[in-house]
C-alpha cells in the first residue's frame, strides 16, 4: 500500500495542510505529523536542548513540539517500520523562492526526507491581499503526486513547487533564482510592485531555464528539482590548482 507522509511549517491545524490532506485522499494511506505551532523561517533547525513530545490527535495524525525537520526525523524513527513512499511538505502560506529556500522550514522538511532516500515535494502558494488559493494548488499537487506514483520515484528526488497568485498559465521546470538580492520572508506576496520591477536582471543567465521567481511572476507553476550536494565544483578546480602551488612552496 502506498504511504504518504505529510508535514509543514505552519502548524498541524493550518488550512494549507488540511486542504492538501483532503485533496490527496484515495492515493494511499496518509500519515500527518506537523509542528504544534507555526515554525516559519526555522530552516533545517533541530531541537537538541529540550525534549521532543509527540501527541496523537487521531489515527495517523500527530503533533510534535519541534521543527519541520524534527517531524520528519521523528516520524521515520518511530512511526514506520518501512519508510513511506513519498513525503510532502505544505501547502505553505507564501512562496519559497530563490535564496528563501535556505530559510524555509517547508523546504527543509522535504530535503530531510530526501536525505533519507525518500522522494519528497515541498509545496508553497504565493498570495496577495486576497484569499490564499489553496484548493487549486492542492488539486495540482494531487495530479503531480498521482503522476509520480504511476511513473516511479527515484530515491533522493526533491521538488520545490511554487504556485502563482493569479490564474495559472502553465508549468515551468525552473532553477533556483539566486542572481540578485531579494528581501526575504514572502516579499513576493507582500510587495508586488517591487518584485515586478526587479525581475529584469535574471534574464542574463548562462542557462535557458527560467528562475523560480520569474515563473511565478509570469503566473506559471514553478517546479525546481533540488539536490543535496551543494559543492561548488568550479571553485573546487580553482582551489585544487592553488593548493598545488601552496604545497610546492618550500618552507
């Protein structure tokens, strides 16, 4: 039986998580473990100086007094004899784009799962002053999950999915947009005028891939595959050459 583990960083009672859970019904056994309160911006933080306490709310639904990464680690250690087939983190209230991926508890939970060899998806919904459109995002996530389950999942797959504010024009496979400094913590959602005027510098990249940010601003769903290895291989080559010169110096 397919088992899907759900978590988030907005808390176990958040609308985004509830909407996602409802949308995924019928795709398999859904197990929920989420923080006891909002943990936005905690990144990949772990609880190490206090005890973790878990509470079972109902069958297959748990709340933990820890971070999103804590939730994944705890669940894998204590709730499963066999790891789940997929982990989904979200739906986050607010986009997780560019450098904000570093700060996001939503993305951290997905990356923690992929570190354990479990395919994962982080799902976030951009918003403006109007109501957050969780239902459309959840419906798309169901389609994505169904497709992935049918076509097979690779162990360390980690997708960062962001849903635009307005009517969706389509979907783009994107890169992480890190070409400029952007004020973080949902700046996209709270300052549309600034963001629309600041996208031009991302046009001059060495890749044809759109940035996650550009896709969202143009009303496309953004899907960015993430990887564990953060090594800068170009710098590695330069440092290796420099290291050879340094070690060749006679002391």
